[in-house]
């Protein structure tokens, strides 16, 4: 059985070109870039070249790129670093975010609240959008930092970040965006977006796991969260993961190089899959219908009368990898914070499944999955009706 992988929002396979670029830095050039000898300086040259490529691809200056251990670290460094630097300078204001952020952002804010910071989590509408007017009202009060994700990882909503960032900065607030899901799917330019801080993670765009990057606008005070030798312009101590950083740069280069063509192709396949799955009775599309308001690779669907976890397992046994919109608490599946925030009806909330397409996804795979889902859902519903006596 040839398996079909439709969980690219969770992680993507590393491209062969990326592996090839990384290999020397595990072996022949695998030295410490802080060392002054020739071997160390060869590693330093690779690190500097990768930083320059990433900066150019994001519309930034090389000194504005800080390499991290992944997206979660980049988010935490942005939020804790900016908040603590401002507080140390006597400018402790509120922190503003949305109710549907990744847990890397929400839990970072939880930790700051335990330190005495005030955090406001804005609601979203039924498609997952932050209300720009509500955001502007929120940052009217003295605000240290606002963090609104560029694209949601569960339902694919692309937020109006450029406008939100402008509103925040007009009022003196630092603006961070978690672009982990957006990188490789939509065009990223930090100047066009107008953000102060932006997080990405290599494994979301066919790069290696365990490496990410944070854009930090020049002149923005940022306290480190990892202490040691002062690497990464003093923002992130520790010997740099040169192989991973080289891989991130190469993966981003490849992703940006064919972005427009690939996004159009992926969106067409997503819409084809949506037509097949949404033809199943009692289904709901989560997030916006498409266009610029939705990631091209994301299809999040809720099935009434079906457990999302059970459907995932059935599809996995049939050779299809997907994910659910539930989080497991104390062994009891519960709707995720995103599903709760968009107000999905209770009859659908437990049956959310996310299909996320990748660069290798084919039309044949999409058609097979649509037919398979229809059959499995009908079978599961029939079993449920039989077990409840037809109720």
C-alpha cells in the first residue's frame, strides 16, 4: 500500500537538495564557527552566507536575523525578549494577542502573566479573523507588544497582519507575528508587513527540524532567554547549528523560488479535495473559503456525528496521514482552543480533521482520499446509528 501524506502543516519531508547542502557541515566542515582557526572560519563563512540568504529572502538585513532551535523558541524569544527589555527600561505595558495563536505564543504569555505582566487575548470571528477595530481599541491602552500570527496552523486563516502591525506601531507597540505556517506558502517580506519581529521554522518548508529563525528589527531591544557565549548578536547563546542553518537557508531559497506556481497548484488541489469531502452530508469547512484569506495547502473540515480521532485512525489504517482539531486532556479528547474560539457547533466540534497538502501531493491522491473519506465517514456513522438504536 502506497501511503498518502496529508499532514504537511505538522511537518514536511526534507528535500534532497537540502540534505545535500547540509552534509558537508556534519563532516568535513563541521566545526565551531566561533573558533579563530581555519576550520572554524570555514564554518563561520557558511553561517554568514546562510544568514545573508535568509535575510535577502525575507527583505531584511543580515544583522536582523537570529537563528534559533525552532519556531517555538523563536516565538518565546520574541515575546519574552521584547517584553522583558521594555519592562527593564520602565515601559511595562499590556501584551495583546489573539485567542487562536499557537501554544508557543499563548504559553509564553501565560508565563509572563505569572511574572506580573497583563495579557489580553482578543476573540476572533467564525472564520478565525481578528477584528482590526477591536485590535486598534486594544492597543490604544499602553501596550508593550502585540503578537498576531500571520496564518493559523489549524484552520489556515491568513490574518491582515500588515494593517494590524501598522496600527500597533502607530501607538508605540512592538509587533510580532508567528509566520511559522505561512513561510513557504505565502510571500514574506518583513518591510511590506511592517513587523518588528517575525518567526519561522525550517521543517515547515521542507527543511530540517530543530532550527528556526527570528527577524528582529534593527534597534529593537531584546533580552536573551538563553545565556552563554553571546552568539547571534547576543540574542541567543550557544554554538550555532551550522548544518541546520545551512539547510534552513537552502530550503527557504527553494520554497521562495517556486512559491507562486506551487501555491496556485496546491490551492487547486485543495479546492478539488474540498469539493469531494464537502459533498459528504453534514460537513463544515473551517476557516475562510479560500483566496488570500486562506493558506493554499490547508483544508480543515468538521464532520457531524464522527470522532475526529477515530476518523484519523481509520484513515491511517487505510494509508492516509492527517491530523485532528482536538487536544487530549487527561485522556479525554476535547475540541482545540482554535475550534472553541471560532464557535463551532457542539455537534461538529469533536469531528475536526485537517488535511494539509504538500509539494508532492497529486490529483490522483486527492481523488483517492476524497472517496476514502466519504466511505469511512458513512461507515462510521452507520455504526454509530446501529449502536444507538437508530437515534
